[in-house]
C-alpha cells in the first residue's frame, strides 16, 4: 500500500492560541527548531504563522512582538490535508498552492504538519532537499 500523509508527516505540531504573543511563538520555534506554528481558536485550526511571517508581518511593520498576537498576523486562508491522503495528492496541493508546509487536519483538529522536506525524504532521499531535510539541524 502506498504511503499516506500520516506515514511521513511530523506528528504533534506546535499549536498555540491566537491570543499568544509573537515573542512566545518565536521562543517555541527556537526550542523545537521549527519554522512554523499552528494557530488555534479553541481546539480548531484558524491559521498558521511561519518564521518569515513573523519577520514580514510583525517586525518589518514595527509591531511590538510582545504585544502582537498570533491571531493578528497569521495566514488565515489555510490549505490542509488529511492524514489518510496519499502523498501524490498532498504534493499536488502543495505545488498548486505554492506552499512549503501544510497542516494535517483530522475532524477539524490539527494532528501534524507535512513539509516539502518530508515529501523529499520519502520520495527522493538522494535529492539535495532530501539530504538536507534528513540531516540534523545545525544551530
């Protein structure tokens, strides 16, 4: 049986409430060595914030990162995939929407993140992206 999103996704994504400060999100990204967090309203996905989003939507706009909330800067038109989706479908969605990471949602709740790197490691581990994605981070 071909691998599904569940087989290669990063499970247990960092998910923070929309009222969480940008500073706290940046700390979580640093602690977990990740480039994105899922933004929640209650237990439901309402957006995504990336490290680039923090720079472009908060810092470059001279917003106070301690006072700016994730809900104020997150991308709210979020494309998602299901854990049961096949990798070809997920890859097609990412390519068509030109996105590098996509939340994996089950019954409206985030259960993972699928990145281009996850797909590269699974599909073409000998590619440059596959090698980089499989390597330990260098901080």
